[in-house]
């Protein structure tokens, strides 16, 4: 058996995504804050796919990937550590 013990405060301090959404008061605010650091959220994906369905598109795996890629492109996607200013994140 293998187990891990994590210090939640240390994980929080090192997690740009956790720090970005800390003290958000709604899912929309949390999503917006994640967008600001270049994270395309599941909520973004679901909203974009709903818009595609409303236009009559069939949701296929290819469409999901295309929507995700476009969302990331629009946000200037990069690894979230790099987006949060972690100096060694871009090298990973």
C-alpha cells in the first residue's frame, strides 16, 4: 500500500490555479480568473459546445478538440505555471 500526505497550505501556495480562484464568489468569477492566467476551463468548453449545438452542429470528438484548441488559442494558452510567472515552468 502506498499513501501520500500533503500539506494543503503548501500545495495551495504552489498552485497558480488554486491561488487564482481563491475567494471567488461564483463559478463565473472563478472561470474568469482562470481565463486570466490562460486556463480554458471545462465551463468554457461546455458553453462553447452548447453554442455549437445551438447552431445545429453534431458534437463529435473532433469538434470537442477543435473547440478546446480554439479556446486555448484565444486565451493565449501556455502552461499555467508559466502564465502565473513561475520561472522554470516554461522549460517543462
